[in-house]
C-alpha cells in the first residue's frame, strides 16, 4: 500500500501483535514494534522519503558494497533502488532487486538480490540472498545497517566484542584490539570489528532492555554513532538525534570481499530479538 510519502510500504503483522514496516524503496525496514508496541528501530525525524535518496534510519541494505570498500558510491546502490515484492504473507515478505541498465553502468555484474523480512513474537529476521546471474565472478561487500533505538546514548552499550580486532574508520582504518567488556559512547565512534562472535547485543540501561543481534554469514560487525559534529553535518538527521541511536551492523567489510561465481548464491542473515532485564 502507499503511505503519505507516496512510496509503497508493506506492513507485517504477527499473530502476537508485533509489526514491521518495509519499503519497496531499498527493501528498507523502517519500523519494528514488538508485542507491547515498543519501537525497536531508530528512524530520523528528518528522513527523506524521496528516491533515489536512501532513508535515514531503520535498516538500510548496503549492497553490493559496504562503505568505501570498492568503486561504487558509499554503501552501494541497493538502498537507493526500487525492489519488487515477489512473495510474502501477513508476517513475512520477500523483495527482489534485479540489476537494470543503470546499475550495470556502475557495476557490470548482473545479479538478483532477494531480501526477506519476517517477524515473530519478539523477533525480526532478515535474510539477504544474492545470486550471480551473469557469466563472470564478481566481488561483493555488504551490510544490514541496523539503527537500534536507545533511550539515551549515555545509557547504551554494546557487548560481545571484547578482544576482537577492529579497523578504526576514524583513523584511516588503523587496526586495534577491543579491550573493554562493553563499548560505550562518549564521542564519535566508527569501527569495523573483524571476524566477530555471531551474537552481539545493544544494551539499554534506560529501558531495561537489550536488542540481541545474531548474525549468520556476516563475518564482521560495524558499530557507529555520529556524535555531535557529524550529526550536525547530516541534512537528514536531527542535530540531537545521535543520542537516540546506536548502529550495530552485521557486515562483510574488512574481512571481505566475498567472490560470487556465476550461478551461485551468497546468503547471510540477521535475527534481532528483544530481551528485558
Ligand atoms: O551517511 P551514510 O552513507 O548513510 O553512512 C553512515 C555511516 O555508515 C556507517 O556504516 C559507516 O561506518 C560510517 O562511516 C558512515 O558515516
């Protein structure tokens, strides 16, 4: 159905009452509410719903490139492209992106990307399946750029990364090792954690809740908060909204790329789930 942005949006509803909203533009999840009606994802109050601009917040799909790991514009073009619904029901939808002439000018490798979003009681599952439909291998990097809503950035931390090596994107991708039990936010932070454990968590002490991010097929995880200056420099992001979000992004980035042979499919997935404490 069309919402007031004029864009096509699918609303998923699980029998338990949890919901999610997914736009065909970018196969972009913009909302996930659990059974109590609590919103789990951050969406910028200045988000622009005007293709080809990517929506700020929710879960942008970064494909076939994460960040600047390749010749394309930052984060690739899937988040700027129109997907088509190919399957689904009340609590699940599958959207497809097939490369068109414009994509092929930028990236001369035909592919089909399927994005499936499903919701359960306190869970959201999102799968990427990319098939090389051409006759030559190609390389890809990717991420599910998940913006988690937090009550206040000084009450949020990320756990599960102690001892993990990371590339610091604020220091020319210098390699460092995570020393702390948890990552807290007191300044801009932009890191690519390499070969991480598959279960990570954003803990929100202000709401006594944690969102678990469980990943499969994504070796890396990006942690990002833009903080004051970068937030002020983003036209589609409220100046103070850096306080309301933490990005925890399952990715193939510094450990990539993945080489996809003709006819083969690469698959990766994240499962977000809510834990109260
Ligand atoms: O502004 P964009 O292209 O959506 O990117 C937002 C951020 O995305 C993160 O994944 C990157 O690590 C950051 O470096 C980047 O600033």
